[in-house]
C-alpha cells in the first residue's frame, strides 16, 4: 500500500499571548487595580486623573497582573505627576519596583493565610 499520509502539522503551543488576550487581561487588571486603589493615586493619594501604570517595563512581562501595575495620577506626559515620575525618573522606577515587590509579598501572605 502506498497510501498518502499527510504529515501532521507541528503543534505550536502559543506561549506569547495575543494582543487581544493581553487587552482582556488588562481590562481585568485595571478593574482590580482600581479596586485596590479605592480611586486614589497609590503614591500620593490624589483622586485626579488616575492611570494604570506599569511598575516594570512591559517587555519584561509575559503577563501583566494586578501586582505589576499601580493606579497613579497622570497624565504620564506631565512632569510632576506620579505616573511621569515612575516612568521617567530612576528614583521613581526604583520606587515602582519596591511597590511591586510589596504587592507580590502581600499576595504570598494572602495565599498562606487562605491555606
Ligand atoms: Zn500621585
């Protein structure tokens, strides 16, 4: 028998999420972050112009969780806002990394408490 057997296509597991998937994640993350912030900037407490700011460079993340972002006052292009400070100053970046560690630490503690 000389039966023709098509070679099965290699199954590629999609590791990177699509832009659409990322978008959906961001909507949830945004809602969770807003919930955590209670509507105030997570650095200075201002209720003005809150933006969901990444606490680490986006390309470092495979997936953005609520622990990787903070609600900060903006707009990020305006000097003097917390979002601008975090995005454009070394000091702000350091602070953001510290805050991110704190969020993850809290999550770990929650997991221990929940059993
Ligand atoms: Zn602020």
